[in-house]
C-alpha cells in the first residue's frame, strides 16, 4: 500500500462514525421523499439538488483527506455543538410530528455543526455552497406558498391575456380564469410558478458558482435577474399551454404537452440566463486571475 494514503485513511476514519450517523438519520427521510414529495411536479428538483450537493462535497474531499491541516478553535467548537444539538432537536421534532420543513432543513445545522466541531471554520467555509444548496431541498413553508400563489396567478393571467389579445387571439379573463375561443382555462396554483422559481433559482445560483465570474457587478446583476427570468419563463409556459389548447384542443393542453411545458420552462429559463450572462460578458468581462490566485485555487 502506498504510504501516502495512510494519513488520508487515518483522517477519514474520524468521519466514518459521523457519516454513518448521517446515513442513519437521513436515509429514511430521503426514502420517504422519493416515494412522496419528490414525485410531485413542484418538488421534482429534489433528487437533482441532492445529487449536486454530493458532487460539490466530493469536489472538496480534500477537506476530509487533509484533516490534520484543519483545527477548530474553542469558539468554533462551542458554536458547532450548539448548531449540532439544535439541528438534532429540529430533526426529532420534524420526524416525530411529520414536519418536513424541520426534518429536511435540519441537515444544514447538523452537518455544519459536525464540521465546526471536528474540522473548524476553514472546512465549513470550503463546503459553504454545498450546505447552502441544501436549502433548495427544503419544502417551502405553507404560509409562504399561500401568500405568494394568489398574486403570482393574477399577474400571469393578466400578462398572458394582454399579450395574446395583442397577437389577435380571442381571449378574455375573469380573475384567474382565461377564456380563449370555446375553451376556459383556470390558472391553477401549480401554474403560479412559485416552485418553478424556487428550482430555477437553484440552477441559476449553481451556474454562477460553477462559472466563478470575477466581476462582482456581473454576478449581482445575474442574481437579481434570476427571479424575473423564472417568472418570464413561467408566463411563456402558460401562454404556450393556452395556444396548444386553442389550436389542438383540451386533451392536448392537459395531456403530454402539459408535462412537456414544465420541461420547456427550465429550458427557456436557462437559455434566458445564458443569454443575459453572454451579453454582460461584453460589458463586464472577467478579470484575468493573478498568479497568486491561480496557485491558491490549486491548493
């Protein structure tokens, strides 16, 4: 055996019990999500978020292989224990009372607390985006969904009506009910686009993280544009469904093409994002990395 692998194996041995504990806690949670919430269109992005998070952690595996270079201070250890205990209490409450917000959300303080206790702030900083990305796996609170769904449906209905009417289609609106030709379509809660905005925001932030733009202004503009882009993509989706129903009938609008429109929403949103990033690249190009920064990124 290569002697260089022995220290790495020794460092990993510290985390085997922690990894086993995390698996005992959260594998049942993932199993429940895979047979429940993740089967719905609103939370179909859950498995993608989990896979991306594991990939991001794998990218930073040096944190665990070079554990001897990471040492927590006393303050970091205390903070870690506080987060760990709080996360475990949230997990226990969520698991026992069937509150997914607490059960799924507890992953973040539990993992962050374990990192601070064993490896310290440097390790937590190296894995910050992976932990942040787990937020997109947490189900949205009911009061947030209820407060945002109504106004979003109203705005989408108004915009779709005005655009299609200007294009010459016989369309009218009463609240969130659209009448086009002989058909009436209700802009339901699922068509509000709230969950689509949530998942597209995850993909947009992941895109920014992977691109590593050095222009702060460019990053801020893209972050600010993610929600409007997601909203615009959802408006396009609703208008496409209206046009499909008008030209091909109700069965086509509610059948396969309805599900395909959800996929199209992501494609449109990402294309808008890429287009905006490309345009900004002409005005706010990235600065070349210095030799010191390049060397630092390789260590």
